[in-house]
């Protein structure tokens, strides 16, 4: 399954907002996991505070929960390292 950059961003933001990191990790969807980690690491863009305050607040809250649940060490670089160690296997299609 090939994702566009936009669809990957949307799926990752949705996963971050819903706290679905463990589910994605179990599915070994490294591409999506890396994007979730990138979004959490970069935090909510400050421009959203003016343009979409509800999304800004939700994103900030999700990033806080991300760290409180122990995902702080899941950085894009760490996801890349794990992917490389595992041989870069594709996501398991049986996991939805």
C-alpha cells in the first residue's frame, strides 16, 4: 500500500490524537509510526493557535499524553533504527 505524503500525515495525526501508537507498533507499520513520532517531536504548529484553536489544543494534549504514556523515546531516528534491525518488514496485513 502506497501512501501519499498528505494521506500519511492525516493518518499519523489521527493516530496521535487517538493515542494509537501501540496498535501501529504491533502492526509494524514503520512508515506510519515514524510520522507519528515526527509529529509528536515537532509538536503542534503555533500558527494553529490562531487558525484552528481546537486542533491546536487537541494536538498539544495528544503530545502531552504521548510523553506521559512513555513514548518519548520513540523518535523518527529510533523508528528508523528498529526498522533497519528488523529488516524493514512490511506491515502485517492481518492486523487491521
